[in-house]
């Protein structure tokens, strides 16, 4: 089952870093970046979180989105 997630990180991500997550759509706020997308399973989510952590990106929140929420 495909799950929808929102990952909020502190700061703005470079285009190169965002391009590493083609399944996620970025949106920038004043001091943060929000990545939203559909992932096949929790393992895929953990891969994204691990990659962000390796790059020194501070993760502020991870939220599973209910069906139909944008």
C-alpha cells in the first residue's frame, strides 16, 4: 500500500539534494523546506530520512498524511 508523507526540515535544501528524492515534491517556507510525496513503504521513508541525516539536514517533523490531504 502506498503511503503519503510530509517531511519538514530546517533550512532550504539545494537543488542537488532535492533531486535525490524524485518521489518527493519540495516547497520552501521562510526557514524550512517541506517534502511531500507517496512512498511504497516505511522502508522507503527511512531511506530518505537516513540520507537527509547523512547530509546533516535537521529533520523537524515527519507526518503520515491521510488519504485525500494535500
